[in-house]
């Protein structure tokens, strides 16, 4: 298979080495051009077997130009073939070598769907007005082929891929959003599919409807959202990335073509939560991705295991189990993948102040890694280590590299800010469109159902109003105020009583727990501390995690001292439980008081965080 891909890539580059399309782009005279059956077959094959589809497509390209040899050689087929070529190159891991012809394809398919505005580049604009959107979405009235709309969206999507390959992130984002706008404008069922993807009964019906309109419509929407999510993830924009990957999951439920696509999206969602240091959410998505993964030998399995190992270290601070898992995965990977795992191992050793071990992995990471961000962070670690060891020469070398690449980080931050503004603007437009449709639907329902009922209600109210006297209204208003006052008084009394019972219950729970802890202490068993902590976590399962969040500077021992303080143990008893001298226990108490107060757990209770 690898040899086939190399041969295919060689033929693609040979065929496109002197690409120049002699056919001048012109506006199509027909909105329903004839499409070659050979290209339709390749398009259908592409969604399931992109490698075979690429081999079929290359057969139709002449070796000396970008023209194609089909039974029906029209401008539409030329543009369609180049769009397919760009998609298949991407799906098979090759760079986009027919970029100029793809740009012509974008313009051509936009013209077929009436998206292009006169004298304006379609790759940087949306439809003119809300009226234009409504008119363009009515495909039957405008005689626009749904397939042409789909090809236009796909052309913009692949144009975004080409921009991203050349690190033109803003332009790539605009093209992906453009593809989304085209799909959502012309296919209102897209919004319905996304909204009902959790309802399995509606799912089958709506999926059948979408496939009747356009084959693989949900699949394409999933690909767009995955691509946007990956773009945001690369720019360290976690919240937008999570939003896009969750939308991709919703569409993937409707048309799962490849078994591990779902696990892939779950992994990327977990990765964003990992970057946000939301460990519980990250664990959940990593575990779900592993549970649903069908192939435990591919890269995704290795990445998931390594991510979980790193996450386990962060949450438990235990070095050896995490490093052991990462070393095992690194041993199973080839040389081009090793820098990722070496970096994680080196970072753990660095965090644990095991500098000699960290150097073993960080130095080859810096030398072999191709990612600028990874090399920059690795350079910072190496600078700190050599500075700590007194090797000023090496420390300065790495500091210089880190400083040189810091400017790129500033540029990226400015780009992130601009991207975030663009994305928020897109979400605002999306919400406005949704509210507009909801308002239109509500108006229709009101006209059909509510107007007759409203007329009857208005007539009835008019009769009642005429018969009521001002005195009667005053009496009723006074009675209502009196009843409302009584209700507020009763409500306040009930609320005070409830708060009192809650406080009593909490005090009783704490007293019972303290008695239970003292009983365990007096039992003299060897694992008394472990039993006491288990009893505490059984009663207050969130207390230790909230304590760690509120006071991350506390060590594990100091958190245990905080629990014993909460349970009213004396310093001598704490020393016996912890295996310290009483002097050491008093020292830990002092450190705890300086960092978080003598009883930080009670403080969390008073703040309502537990």
C-alpha cells in the first residue's frame, strides 16, 4: 500500500509539473451542465476508498497538461476533475499541487449557484442581503442544482485546505466559514439535522432526507467542523475548538463512514479540555475515545495512551507510572513520531526536577522536532536546566532560540484575537439566522392557530372589563396585595426554618464524622490515616478536589493535615497518624496556616463551594 501511494504521488507530480489550463474561464450559460459519469463514479468512490479513487482519476489526466481525457470534455468536467484531484491529494496525504486550477474551480462553481456577485471575489464575501439568501436557498424556484451548490461548498473547503497548507490561517478560516454559509443557506435541513442528531427516531428519517438531496451531506458538514476545530486547536483557541468538534460529533452520528472518526473527534475534544486544565472532562473524553476505538495499533491509540499518561501525572504527580507508559508507546513508534513522546517524558522529568533524566529526552526532542512551538518550549526547559547546572554557554544558546521565536508567539496571539472576533461574528450571524427562522415559524403558527383564539379572547375580555367597576378592581387589588404579603411572610419563615435545618444537618454530619474518625484513630490499626481519609471523602467527595483548586500551592501532605484539622485532631494525634514527630506536624500546621488558613476546608464550606 505504501509503495502504491508513492507511485501515485510520483504520477501526480509528473502530470501537474507543467499545469496550465488553456480553457479560459467564462460564466456558464447553463445552470445544469452535463457531468461525466466517470467523475461521478470517482466522487462516489472517494468517500470510502480515496486511494483507489485517486488512481482512477489520474488515469484521465494527460501527462503533459492539466486537461482531462473524458467521454464528455466540458468546462464543468474540467473544474469538477480539478476539485476531485485536490480532495484526493488531501485525503491521500499529498500537498495541493493544482492550486491555480482549484481557484478557477471555486469561481466556476460559485457562478453556477449565483453566489458570485458582479465584480467581487467570491472567496471573501457572503451573500448580499437576507433577501438574497432566501431567494438563493429556493433551489427549485431559481433552477439551481443542489449538486452545484454542494460542489461550490466543497471547492471553498478545499481552497481553505490549500491556504492552511501555506500557513494562511485567516484565509483558510474564511474559506471554511464560506463553505458552511453556502451549505446552511441552501440546505435548511442542515440546521434540522444538527438539532435532532440526538433523537434516534428522527435521525433515520432526516438522514434519509438529506441523502436524497445530496449524498454524504452530513459527512461533509462533519469534515468542515473537524477542520475548523483543528485550526482553532492549532492556535490554542480551546473554546471554539470544542464547539466545532462537538458539532462534528453530532453530524458523525448521522453518517459514520470510517469507524474511528468518532474516537478521533472525542480525542480532540479531550485534548482541548486537557489544555484548559479541566482534568475530569479530559479524562472522560479520552476514555470514551479509547472505548470506541476499533484499531489499537494505529497512531490514535498511541496518542490517546500518551495523553492519558501525561494527564495521570498532572493529576497524581506520580512520575514513574506516567513515564513508563510513555516509554512503552515511544518504543512502538518510528523516528518521526518519537519527538512527541520524548517531549512529554522530558517535560514530566523537568516538572519533577529530575534534570539529568529530562536532558536525555529534551535534547533529542529539540534536535528532531519540526514544530516551532514544541522546540521553543523545549528550549525554555533546556535553558532552565543548564542554568541550574551552571552551564552558562548552553543556557544562553537555548535562551537565544527561545527569544528569537517569542516574536512568532506574539504574532500568533494577534492572529488568535482576530480569529476569535471573526468566529464570534459568525456565531452571532448563525444565532440571528436561527432566531429569524424561529420568528417566521412562530408567526406562521400564530396566523394559523392563534388569531381565531385571540379574537375570541379579546371579545371575552372586553365584556368582562365593561362589567367591572372601579371599586371592585380596588378591592381585588387590595386583597391580592394582602395575600401576597402573607405569602412572602410564610415563604420567609419556611426559608429561615429550612436554612436552620440545613445548618443543623451539616453540623451533625461533621460531628458524626469527627466521632467516626476518632474511633478509627483509637483503634490503633496500621492504616488509620487511609481509613480516616476514605471516611472523609465518602462524606465530602468534592472537598479535596475543591481544596486543590482553591489552593494549588498546597502539597498532598498539607491537604491531609487540613483534613485532620477539620476533624479536630490535635497536633500530637496528627503526628502519630502521619508518622511524623509532633514538631514536624506543628511545622506542617504552620505552613498550612500561612498558605490557606488553619482550617481551609471549613472556609470552603462557608463559601458554599462544598
